[in-house]
């Protein structure tokens, strides 16, 4: 890959936007060429516009870039055709189709279109074949542009742990309780008065997202749509006083009987991207930890550069079959890294090249179908 | 009740021992007459022996008391006949039968004998009738002494929320994930390096205790023993960075169909101790909170002076029937307050009066039966 | 005092407003008769308008009260003549003079007028005589109305510890580093992402307030104005992950030589309000703790119902003379309790009775003098 | 440097020992050849002996190494001649001289001998010339062995910030208040019950160490000894709920007048190791941050791979001349990294080569002189 793909970031000053910048510094395939944010920031240097909140320095080249208005590429506008989007759902719902209509590949972390029937909700290790839904998008036919989404931060860890088990044994019932880090709420996000020495047993819409997204991700592409997995699922979502790293207590009922050893082997052998050389993909996406008191957010969230999911404490469940603990880094594997890995997958499939649309006409209307209104 | 019962505290310098002292200051029925702790403390004034860790001042009368050796009442020893015990399980296993054999009413917070077939595991609002097991104890026949226990701190909140539902609708399956405060581990307990900005998905033996104790508490006294509730139960126990207050995400399957309104009404009407005037019993033991993000440890743990349990977020469960959140104060309702309330119940039943044993002979051997070896 | 003074609260839904409500429940002298907040809340019931964040229940009578618009008493308005104000400085600067001009006694926690030359900045134990400045206010002469302020939450603990030493030995130099609780910033206030596992070495304007207010409080009323104490002072203000309770590391240089014992005795003997029976005043306003690792926020902030200040660790200083640690509860002694105690002092002096103004004409112009622009 | 120096670690399972292992993985000059710990661990594999608490994986080669007894090299023992020591002070006091007497270069993080007149207390950027004290040690003359120490974790940040100012302007008075991370107390260290939502204003012996070590580090080697800096210093040491990173609020009085710009320039130009290419030395040891609310532990502690010190908030002081905030990573720059950098300095000076002792006879007696008994 001689020259890098120029990419743009929508929502560049927010928490996920900052993570894109951090993770894309020195990326072998992508180069940040354009940064857009709200009108308040537009026209400023990025250094002026941002309250940089990461523990690595703001790269100097990025600091000096000027923040652009959030307008799609046009004759008078040099926005690139590959857009990493990190907008709030309400804004994304309006903005992302505009970029797709203008011919962009919109790789998004927003929840706005995750559940739209013709928008792929993808984790490369899990359901790369769902990318076919791109071809069902109206913009794709006219301009080549399209939208691809990644799941909610709490969904990713769960699905990564479940997928290999689903493949080999089938999953019938899923019970999950989350203990989620505050960074999942962005910045300023959770007030310290709410979370110091406390647990908040509620995150708006989180349980609904987690339940619906999990079944779509584990679902099957059949013709022009994805049929969600026919399993029963329930989520209890809680916020805890952790900076980064979502913990989940999980119980499952399998279709086929499995032993403890078989489950561990299934996770160990799960390397669906082996040989594809996506730069951000971890060698071992699901990592087992044998110590009885692990995984823990502080100690395990950075495995695989924050892209691996850690499972531990596998033991029989008194209600379903098995129970275990899952941890994933919510702003890397669960957000910015997920988007980047989706873009890498698209690049490896040649879907980021310009001029490849089919010929049928169509555009995103800006009025998403009902299913897309899922926040 | 003209004069107060003199009581003694075993394990007076520990975290639960300190809570006994705090909660018994100005108690209308009980007066602390004797404090015992390890050999290291024995002979010192209590003020010297203790590292007082509560946010109310150490009462001056108690501060000046001399710590006694942990020896049962005898000719040469003025230990009282009512003992509030807060010993570690290993020590309790050896020590509590000695006090029972010496004619004491041992009201204990320890796990050592909770699961022994002839030891009542009691929450006054839940299963006062299990106290009959006292009469099955060998020491009771010889000296009048006996042992009564209260459950683990994580069990109490769950059982308080479940009991009224079990009575009216029957419970078939129970799923619970805990997020437990550090004070549950005593002092020094959980290292700060383990819990700051972290979650620890493991507390030794906690899941086993919680599962077994819940079924015994909800079980039925039949003849000389308790038959545990025939329900399936699974617990995931986690430690979080909270000082006091255990949160629990719960799902249940009922035998009979119930509506949202019926469940709320069942909790609201649950006042099993009404009219008994036990000083530490809360008027409303299970309190509903309607706000979507409650209960929370910091805001709700002190309801009913720390003796009420708060439930919230009742909603349908995708796997079982209903799901909700429970909170209880782990060192008050879940430990010291539980012991005191048990003692109040015993007092109201006349079981703390001396000289009431039956005539059959017997003593605790010091070798608990197998079932009692539950830590 | 047969009937209670009806009082109103300006800024009733904020963090300090909530504390007023909590602390005034069952107050023997004052009764809440009127609640005002921003236009957004006006017309709603208080229960609807507030996000109640305290760990005691919202009193039912208050919950049902209707929130009034923030308008001073008039023919068409039944706002009471005693106003407890808890507004942001910018709003207070405009609003408080309107209420004073309308004849109200405005007892305020805001910083807006603390440094105005004719506004008393008062702690009853420290400088009650500064209340004379009321008579220098233009509104006082026309309508009887006036403004009285209490200091910043970080100032009060320091000044309480210094005052007795200043009286007996004189203070020449003051060095203070604060470690301040997040509740000092109100709600939502400090984002959890900023403070979990962190220290923020900056609180806007806090150091300037603390330095200026300390010298005014310890200053002398001379004729029509207060001459600040002629001491050198420097403050380092930091925010830490504590819910309530400001800690301060203090070093001082005295004018006269003092021994360790003399300093302790000076604090112990400091009971300037003895015999005045103000309901909220602690018996022992400055409390010494002898343990080497105390005071601590969690264990000591509630001394004297949150109104006492705790000092500890007195030892020689290698640069100045002595060093020690001070703790005070920032939202009780440092905010709502301070206002209430000021109101109690005013009541005991007969200054809350209507119709006592002098005859000279005058009104607050709404344009505070330069010194008042101190945020 | 063709082959690496084999080194041993004393106290390999503790918090600092683990950091040595983490930081020495892939070190270009040193290779871990020997691990020793207490008798409890001796004979086990390192993986079995350690509770690994870092967020990078335990290196596999190290995991498989067998833990040796803590005995100095001898005929029957293959302990290496370069020892990185991380023992508790009481054990170090006895053990370190044994290794020095056996011919080892003992590079230590312990406080046991820091203040001994003939033991260098060294930070390479500050006072490399103090290493001459090695030649004053009795063991050096007989076996070539010697001891070198680095300062307390709270001292290093302060001294790094002060040294360039001392060189250019002279320092007369130093005032410092620390807010120290829990990792400074090792593991299990600070109980969570003590620090969650709390500040502890006391760390045993910390203030004394910080004051004495600072003056020795800034002192001058004169003949056979170091004359401490003749400045007045006072330290207030506090523990806060931070995992890693010590914050310090500092005020200083200078001998010569300096402007804000001169102070910033002095820090910027401070590169005393430039050109020496010590692998662990940061390019810019003292880094200025211009944002008003920085440095912060979470965001700045890892600058220079945890080896740089960050200063911010420089402003005039109302008591002394200037005040500012300092941050340093307490377990990297303040402990394990400090030891490693000292070893690198010794290597670059040829002091780690065997067989270079002078000829005078002598041994450490095991009875340290009085000054060394400083814990």
C-alpha cells in the first residue's frame, strides 16, 4: 500500500474523535486529512478547539490543522471521501446520510443507523459478511457513498465472547449485567457527584441497544437483510467509578452441551482474521485469564493494544448453563478502535476505492426508516 | 422493660464490632457490659485497642472499658449471657460453641454456623419461625445456651426483596449480579491498589454463600429442620469502589403471573413486623424508588437508618419474568444491624431470659457437623 | 420565640439550595415559606423542578410547594422579607440588590458582594461586629433591606482555625494548600472524567477569593469600613476525588512565640458564641484531634453536625513557625450552614424584624462598586 | 555494548520489583539473570511467587525463572554482581551491606542508607558527582562492592523542579504540600477503606525523608562528604485517591530575583544528561505545561515514559517568591526508573565493571552509622 488513504473525522473534538486521532497517529494505511466539528470550533486550529483529554500528547501536525465546518465534499470543499464519524446520535442521524449521498464511505461509531435494515452493523471478527448491506443503500447506487456502523461500547465485549460459542454450540439465552466505565458517556459526561463512591443502575437506552445490537451482530445475512439471532437476551446496565473498561457478568444457555475445556478451546482457537493483516486487529481477539479474580479493568483493558477482549471466571451457572466475566476497553475496542478496524476491513476489501458503486439510482432521504431511529 | 439486658461483644475491635457499638449507643433494650477481642487487645482500654473507623465519635463510656479475653462466662469471669459475635469464620467456628455451651445466647454475624442444620439463619422480617431450631441445639438442653445467625451482607438485600414475592407469587429462578462495597471485606480488607478505578469480579466463597443462604432463608421449617426453597439460583459477585452499600441487579421467574402494579403493591404491603415494636426494625422494610436511576448507594443506603432495603427499576426481563435493582446497607442491615434485630426478636420472644432450657442433655462438641464447615 | 420567621430561598434547586432545605427542616426559628429558582423551574412543584441529590429524603411539605419566579416582594407578590440566597455569582450580582432594595434581609452564600466595602462578610464566631456594615448600605436607609454574605467554602475552615490564634498571638504569614471536595463545584460540577484517580491543581478564582476573604474576615471594623488583616497569605487550591469535606495543609508565622500546648489550649478555649444559643452553632467550633492521621474528610467532616472545624497534626514548620491540617464540611459549615448561622445571628440581634431601617435615603444601584466584581 | 550486563533483583515480587521487571524488558544494557525474594517465595517459579499487578503482561522468560534465596554471590551461588534492590527499609538495612561486602554494586530504592554520609543519594540529572562517595565505603576497598541509592518517590519530583532554579538563582526557602498516590505505599499498602472518597494527611516518616533528602541531593560534595544545601524546607505530606502520580504544590524563595520568563527558560534549558545517551533518561526531564489546570496525574504522569517531571501553574506567591505545581510518576521516576537510571549512569562511568576497587581494606559492618538509621 504505497500511499495512505486520506481520511476525515466528523466530531473530531469529542472523546471518540480524540481517540481516532490518537490511534491513527502513525497508522500505516490512513492519514488524517480533514477534521470537522461543530460551528463553535470551525475555523479554529484543532489545538484551540479541543480540550485534549488523553494521556499521550496531541500530535503536533494535528494540533496545527484548521477545523473545517461539517459539510460534505463538494466543488468548493476538499473533504475526503473516507469519513470516520463520532457524532452524537441526533446529529449523526441528519449528517451521516449527507456525507453518504455525497459519495463518502462513512464509517461511524454513532448509534443513529445501527439498527437500520440496510446499514451494516459490523465487528470484523464477527460478521464481516454483513457488509454486503452496503449495496442495499440508496446512496451507494448513485454516488458510491455508504454508511457502516460499529456497535455500542457495551455490546462489543459481549458479542466477541459469544460469537465463537454461538458458532460451535449455539446460544439460546443470554443474561448480562454490565459495570460500565464513565468514559463511555463522553465528556463532560457523568458528573463526579453522581459516581464517586457510587453505582448508577441506569444508562439511558443502553439496555435496549445492547439487546438489539447483540442479536443483529450474531444474526445471519439472508438475501437483502440480516435475520437476528433467535435467542432470548436480557441486559442490566450499571455505571461504576472506573475510567476505562466495561466489565460484564454473563450467563448463557447453549444449544449443545459443552465442557469447560471445550469452551476454553473455542475461545483460544477463535482467530477469524488470521492472515488478513489488518493493522489494528489483535492476534488473539478473545483472551482467557486463569486467575480467579480477573479480568479487571485497570489490569486487563489494554490487552492487544486495547483491542482484545478478556474473559475469565468460567464456571457452571445455577440457572443457565455457564457463567463468566468479560472485559473490553470501551473507548478503544468499544468505540474508536472498532471504527478504525471496520475501515481497515473495508480497505482490505477494496471498498474504500472511489468509483465502485453499482448503477441503480438512489439517495438517502435524510428521513431514516423507523428502525433507524434507535438512539 | 425496666432494666436493660447487659450484653457482650465478641470481636469488638473489628469493623462489625465497631458498628455494634455505634448502633447500641442509646439502645432502649441492650447495654454493652463486656467487650472481648484477640489476645493482642485484651487488657487494654477499648480506646487503645481499637482503630475506630466510623464517622460518629467513639462513645466515652465504651472508650474507657477494658477489653476482656475472649472467654465464656464462668465462676471467675463476669461475661454476660447475651453475646453479639463478630468474629472471623475460622475463629467463630471454635469460639461460638464454647459460649453456647456456657449458657450464652450467641447472636452471630459470622458465616461459621449459618448452614448448620440445627442453627437458625434468621432475618426477623423473613423467617422468624426458624428460631425454633434453637431447641435442636445440644447446648440448649444442657445450659440454655444457643447460637443464632444472620446472613451474609449480600444475601440480606436480595432475600428482603424476594420474600414478599415468594409468598404471593412463588419464585422459581433467581439471577443476581452484585456490586459490593469494600466495607464488606472489613478492615484493612480490600487494598486500594485493587479497587481504585477498578472492579474485582471475585469475592472468595461469596457466590456459594449467597446461593445457599438465600434458599435456606426462604425455606420452610418442617419438623426439626429447614427445607430450602426449591428454586434455581445463580450469583455473580463483584467488588466495586463504593464505601458502603451493596447493589444487586436481579432477574426472577415467578410461579404465578404478576403485573408491575401487583409487584409494587406486594413490596409496599410487606410489613411483617408491624405491631411488634422492635426498636431497630424499619417501618417500611422494602422501599420502592420510582426514579429511573435509583437506588444508588450514596443516596439510598441510609433509608430506615440503614435497615431498609431499596428496590427500583422494575421492568420485564427478556430471559426470566422481571428484573430490578436492590440496594442494602451492607454493614448495617447486612451485618451489625441484622444481629441486633435478631437479638431484639429473641428478646421480644423471651428467649434472652436465663434458665429457660429444656431438660435433655447435650453440648456443642466443638466439632461442627459437615454442613457447618461452610465458610 | 413563638412563631417562626417565614423565609424564602433564592436558587432553591441548586446544591446549596437543597442543603438549605435539608438543614432548615425542623429549624426552631425559621420556616421555609417561598422557593424561587430559574424560569425553567418556576411554576412547577419543587419535587418536579429539583434533582434531589442529598441522602435524606426531600421533605414532603417542600416537595409539594410551587417554585416561584425569582422576583422580590411587591404588592402582587408574597415573597418573604428574609431571603436565603444561593445563586451563581453572575446572577446574584444582579438579583440580590433587587431584593435588598425591596426591603429584604438577603443572607447570601454567593461570592458576588463578599468583597464590597459596605457588605459584611461574616462568620458569627469570627467577626459578628462586621455586621455593622449593613448600616452603610443604601437600601438599608430606604427600605430596611440589606445584604450579608458568608465566605467561600475553602475560606471558612482556615479562618476558624486561625482566628483564635490571631487574637492571642497575632498572625503574620499564612500558607495554605487545599484539597477540595467535588461538591464545592455544585452539580453537575466536576466531570468524573476529570477527577477519578486524579487531582486537578486549579479551581477558577479560588485562590484569589481565599486570600482576600481571609484577610477581610480577620480584619478590623474601623468607622465605616473593615481594614483587612495586615498579613501575608498564599493559597494553592486543588480539587481531589472526595465527595464532601475540604482538607487544608496550613503553615503560619505568629507575632508572639507560642508553645504547642498554648496553641491547643487556644483552640480548646475558643467558644465565642457560648451563651448565645444559636441553634446551628456547634458547642466546640474548633475541635482538636490527637491521632496522627486525622482529620480525614470521611471520618471527621460531620463533627458538630457538619458545623465544627477539625484541626490536627500540629507540629513545627521548617519555614514558618507551625504547621497543621484543617478540615471543614464544605457544603454545611462552608456554605448552607454558614448562611443559616448568619441568619440566626441576625435574628438574635433583632435585625430580621421589619421596619427598623434608618431614615437616610438610598438604594443599591445594581452597579456594584469595583471591589464587588470579585467573582 | 556487545553483551548485556546480567543483573539481579532483590525484592523481586514487590511493587517496585515488578516495575524493575517491566521496565527492564528489552533494556539494551541490562538483562535480568537472577531474582530473589523472601523465603516464602524462594524455590518457586516467579509466576507462582508473584501477584503480578501491572497492566502489561508478565514477560514469559521471567515467569519461568526460579526465585532464589536472598543470598549474596559466593562459591555456591551464582548471584550476579549488579543488584537492583527493592527491599523494605528494615530488611535492606541488614541485607544490602552483605551484598556490597560480597562485591556487588547495589543500586537501591530503599530508604535504609540514603542519609548515610558515605552512601551516594543520586539522581543522575541532579548530582551525578555525589557518586564519588562510593569510594568512601569500606566494602569498596576490599571487594569492589558498594551501595548507591535513589530518593523517596515524593522527593524526586520536587528536586527535579528545583535543581535548575537552584543552579541559576539559588534557593533559600522551600514549601511543599504533597498529594501522593496509593502505589507509593506498595501492595497491599493503603486499605481502600482509608482512601476511597478521602484524604489521609499523614504518611509515616515521609515529611522527614522529603526534607532531609532534598537538602542532601541539592548539596555539594566537599572532600569526603556532602554538605547539604543551606535552605529552609517544610513538607506537608498527604495521601489521595490516585493510583499513580504524586502531585506537589510548591512555593519557593530565591536568592536572586527572577522573572516568570527566566524561570520557564531555566526549566526548558535544563538538559544535564544531553549527549550521554542513557537509555532511560528523558530528553526533556522537566516539562512545562501551559494549561491552567495542569499537570494532572492521569494525563501527565507518563510523559517521557514516566521519567519526565511536569511543572505548571507558575505564579507569584504571597508569602515566598513563586509558587507552582509539580507532578512525577512515583513508581517509575520516583522508584524503579530512578534505580535503573542510576545503574545506567554507573554503567556509562565504567563503575559496574568488576575488579575496580581501590586497595584499602574495609567492610560494611552491618551496623550502619547513626545517620543511616533514617527509615
